[in-house]
């Protein structure tokens, strides 16, 4: 050990300032890397315990976890808690036994905690809150729903039926990341809420998501929900439905990935209500007939007078109903006014180089599949060869393993090898510096031994600048005149290289 320290001191003295700085920097880097790798290796892999917590609930849970001595991490502004993998189930059971996380919805628990002597108004409010909490719990069981909140309005009953108002409700949904609520799920929510509240109908339930999008609502005319987004979504669904129909027809003949159809529709954005009354004079029907006849008879004539003439009057009154036809027509918003289609098809080749179908056949298939009328422009069909993405997908699959997690895992597992490599680099630099410092010393000693046969310093070995023949001649003369001294120096040189000196 002492010899190692002595050799290191000798080497350190002969090193230049630049090499000393490089050696110290490399040493500090290796030590820092070793410390970081050790801490990283000891750090457990964290898993999700709870997410999307209220700050108050998260604070209570963190306090309990800290008391148990379990390491944890906070994310998403403190609403997400992560703990070491393998301990989530135990912690959930422990926290559940302590009532955490608490049920923020309440539900029927509110009625259990109702105080004696509460006013009828307070009882009614608590009953409404209990229904809201229970419905929110049920809605959160639907796939894709993270949280739900309800607001139910139940107007007071009145003796005047004309002034009675209907119940209404609003549902606020917080969906999971990247999740899109389907129309059938929205309808299920509205019907479930309407079925649980007396006097509430599904058309009086408004459903919105956390992004402010209106998913379901009551419009004044019972049409689409207000907002351009809803109408555009309906338009997109219609176009996608028609495109899928046409592609399915072409795929059945051409095969998969050989047809691409895009349909664009123009929809009626407003509704119209038309009423037409038609009268037919020829189709009249008598509804009332009245005929009145009056006769006037003059008085009898005296003797010698001529008798006067009487009068008779007949009046007829007839009433007729004119035939009338009433026609009422209602055009709802969303009716398709026109359809345009563009398609790329790969008709391919069948046996003996014949195409499976012609381009005209493809146009007819598309026209009939989407239900185009004679007023619509003919579909635009372009024959082309489709690009097959198999090779590109293979390249992407090969590159898929070189993601961030994979690289970090490899670095973690190979950290010990990296540390060993750094130590080897240090030893290499140290060894090269040591050999460079020992070689001039040994050369000087040899020069001294050889110089014993000369008369002055001018006859010493000139080193790298001397001629090779002159050096060999001097070594030969030294071996002949003083062989024992040269042998001793040579043995000391070999032993110092082996670390024995």
C-alpha cells in the first residue's frame, strides 16, 4: 500500500497542470455518477394510489401515509398520489378503514345525519341533495366518467295548474383523458336522471362535460342542442356513416385497404312548418235547406163588387259547405339537402389481367350506397394504386422499443458497468502518466551509467535527437566495459514496471 501511495505521489508531481485538472474532474464525475446511480437504484418504482382528489382529501391521505413511513410522490398539483408498487392495495385498505378518501357526494348519508326538528324546507333540500349524490355515484360507474355532479331543480307545487313549472336537472361530467362520450351513453344518463326524479322528463335534462361542450339539452323547438359544435358533430356522424356504407360495399369486392371514400353533405339548418288549405267549389255539400211559402187571400167582395185577386210568395234558403283540404308539412333541421362524394379506389387485376370491377361500376355502387338523388352531382372516383404500409409499420415497430422508459431502464441496469468503465479510463490515464514519468528517470540513470565511461556531459546519450547508430555503439561499449552496472539498472527498470519497487 505504501508503495502505491509513493508511486502515486511521484506520478502526481510529474503531471502537468492540465492533466491534474482533467484527472480531478474525471474523479469527481465518477464519484457523482456513482452517488446518483446508487440513489436511483435504491429509489422504488412508484405506482398510482389515488388520482383527481380534492385538496382537502389529498392532505388527509398524505398525512396518514407520512405517519406510516411509506415514501410517496405528488403530481398534478397535489391531486394525484403515487406510492411504491406493491404497497397500493395495503395502503388502500388501511386508508379505507379510517374513512379515507371520504365520500364527497354524501347520498342518503345526508338523511341519516339530519337533525331532529329540521324545517320542511330543510328536509326537502336534504332529500334533493341525497338524490343528487346517489345519482352522481351511479353515473360515475359508467365507463369513461371520472367524476359527476348534479343540480336538480324541483319547483314547489301550486294549486294553479296553469302556473306549475316542470322539474329540470343539469349533469356535469368530468371524462377521463382522451375519452369521448357516445350519444347512447348521453341518452342513458338523461333517462336515468329523469327516471329517478318525480316529474322530470328526459328532455329537461342538460348534460355538459368539463370542457364546456353541450352533450344534451332542451332546445326551444325540440331540435338540435344549441351551439355549432353539436350541429357539426351531427354532420360529421352523418358523413362518417355514409362513408362507411360505401367503403363496406367496395371492400366486399376489392378487398381490404383498397378503397377510401369521403362523403360531404349539406344539411338543413332550420326547420319550417307549412300549412296549406285547398278549397274545391265543385265538391260542395248542402248543409242546410229552408223553403218558406206565404199566401195572402183578399177579403170577400160585397154585393155589386168584383172579388179581388190573392197573392202567394215562396222563399227558399239553402246553405252549402265547400270542400276544403288542409295539408301541414314540417321540415326538421338536419335533413340532407345534397350529397357529394369523392373516392380513391384500387380496382386491381383479376385473372388474366382483367379488372374485378370497372370505374363506372364503382360509381354506381357508391351512388346507391349513400342514397344520392338525380339532382346530386355524380361521385368523383379516381383509380389509383394504394400504398401498402407494411414496411413502414415494421420500421416503426423496430423504433418503438427505443422510447424514453426503455432507455432509462437500460441506463439503470448498466449503471454499474458505466462506473467500472470510468474507473478503467482513470487507470489508463494514470498508467500512461506513470510510464511517461518513469521513462525519463530511467533514461537519466542509464545515461549516468553509460556516462561513467566518458569524460563529460557532452558524451551523454542525446535521447530522441541522437543518431540510432551512435546510441547502439555506446550501449555496446557500456556492456563491454561495465556489464554489471547495466544489468542492475535493467533489473530495477523491469521491477518498477511490475510495481515491485
